[in-house]
C-alpha cells in the first residue's frame, strides 16, 4: 500500500514539475510584445489603480496618453488599444480586462464602426495574426479567453494558437536573447506609458480635411453590434462609458460611422465626443504621423482636450496627492526624461522641429535658413515653421529666397528675412545680435561676443538649415541640415 502511495505521489509530483517546465518554456519562448505592452495593466489592476480603460485601434495607442491624463487631472487609465483592432476585438479586450479590474469609466473609440466582417480570420478583416497576438497573449488562459477566441475565429484550426501560443512560438528558441529571460526578473523592458506609444514622425504630404456632410451608416454592421455589446456591458455593470472619435483624415464612410457612434451612445444614455467635428483641436498637417495616426504633438492636444471633456462630463478621482500612486509619478518622470532626451540632437529635421514645437514654451532656440536655399520649396518644412509661429517674414523669404531667421524665446517669436542691418533680440538666455550680411554669411552673437559667430563655419558654410538651442546663457546645441531633394544630411557641434 505504501509503495503504491509512493508511486502515486511521485507521479503527481513529476506531472506537476513537467507542467511547470512547460509553462516556463512557453513563457520563455513567447514573443514578448504583448507582455511588454500590457504588463503594467496587470501590475496596476492588481493594486486597483485603474479607474478608466481605453479601447480602440492604433488610433488610440498613438492618440491618447494616460500619463498626460494623470499629470493634468490625476486620472488613472490604461490604454488597451490594439493595432488593427476592430470593435469585435475591442469588446473581447474589455471582457478580458474586466476579469482583472473594475473600472469606473470605459472610453471607446469608434474607428472601424462601419466594419462588417464577422470573423477576425476572414481575409477581408485585414487583421494580422501578430496584431491579435499583441492584444491578447499577455492575458492568461481562462474561460473568458476561451469564449473570446471562439467568438472571434471561424476556423477551428486557427483558434489553438491563441489559446496555447506555445504552438506558434515553440521554435523561437533559436532567437532567444537576454531580453527573453528578463521576463522572469524585474529587469524586463515593459511599456511604462500605460499602454500608449508615442509617434515622433510627421507626414510629408499636404492634406486638406473635407467635411463630406455624411449622415449615418445605412445599416447595422458587425461594428455597431459590438459597440452595443460594449455599452450594454458597461450599463449592466454600472460602469460609465464615453464613445469618442479620435481625429484623423476621415473619409465619407468614416464620418458617417462617427455620427452613428454618437447616435448609438445617445440611445444608451452615454456621452460621446466626435473630435472630427471639433475645429482647431489639431493641425492635420503638423500633428499627424500619417493620415490615420497622430504624432506626439497631436496626441498631446487630443489628450488635453479629452481630459477637459471628461472633467466636465464624467470626472474621475484625482490621485496625484495619493502616495500609493507613486509608481504613476515615476512613470511620468520617465516620460518627461524621454521627451527631454529628444529635445535636441535629432538627425531627422522634421522630428527636431516637432520636438521644438512640443517644448517651445520651455526653451530658447533659433532656426536659420541661408539665402537661395532649395528648402523653400519643401512644403513640410514650411508647414512646420508656420506651426512654430512663423509669419510674414517667412512669406517674404519663400518669395524672394533670401536668408531667414526665427527666434523662439519660450514661445515668443521674432523673425527676420533678407539682408540688412544689425538686429537685437532680448531672450531669457541673453541678448542675441543678428547681422544678415548676405545670403551665405550671417552673424549671430550672444551678449555682444561678435568673436564667436554661431552661424558661420567653413565646414558648414552651405548648410541649408541651422538649428541652435540655448540653455544657461550658452549655446547648448548646434545642428546642421543640408538639403538634397528634401533629404537632409545631418551634422552637429
């Protein structure tokens, strides 16, 4: 009898050990993108620190910054947006999240409401497997996850890889590096922006937003069905909901979908915010990385507007003075450090000017363009200069192809075009003297020190654009960009 008991215990222990090894191996070889994006959700949900969930596609990943909502209002939210997510997958993202937290508010972006494809594995759904793995791999296998995959996929064979992703990742052992093992330590590199991802690019095309005077969608879609399911879930559980449409270059069907989203929200007694129809929130030609996605500038503006809207319609608790939320303050400090590290030294001219726009109220910087430069035909550059505050002097420089100087002193703009006499500009960093002697030779001196001309050196005499940053009464950065068919070669001092 004892021998049989010993064998039974031994076999059970072996099976437990084997199961632990399989789980550990599965976690090790699993691609870490979902873990990186959503690990902070589980950490903060466990502490009951998430008051709002943000659902949607990459539009919200790049367009709503939870750390900014915390900084400006003390609201704690998590961005569960998924690349390529339609309302079908957003619904199940919500249901999976509700197994781990009970938010006070759910924010749902209406993008793709017009989508009428029933299953994610339908080729017309245009959703890649990597995108869906990013959304849900981090959520552990559960009854809810079983139902989610069962509902989202029609083909039975394709479901297994999402229930047991070891099927997909088992041969990743060939690619493993130290970052894969960090999942088992506290050194793992995870998204500490509460699910958001900032885009630091700007599109190079010229767009004009067109109001197509669209009505509403002509019929119910898979998208409208799952939006109703999200709102039903919120109503049944006593959770406030807000339907939003984040700005983008919307076509007629997109605009009709946004109007339909407003209508559906009203049916359930929930507020809605269609930012496509609120003029002035963003500049579509300066605040977007591409026609569908906001860059960091656009995200800052949209998040600020959304925060103000929420404070008036469905305010949340302010946790900024609560010491138990210290981790949020650490994450916010890290985000500000990231922005500060990008304020200067960007090899991409457009990114650098965008960062100046973002930090313009806190810095003194100078933009100089030599006369006869080809950059005056670069519409992206000219748009960005206008967004910085350039005006009539830039118009003259573009028209006459003469030298141009813009000085931004903590957001106060001075600008000059053409050759002429000495100009004096008082700034927080000292007195600048500017002498535009010719198209090539210009003098810029600080505090009367004309021995040091910041705008001329033999090595960079023909640089098209020079960007100069000042800090502590000294030149802190000097970046040179030389144009070749609107591709800019970069150098710096």
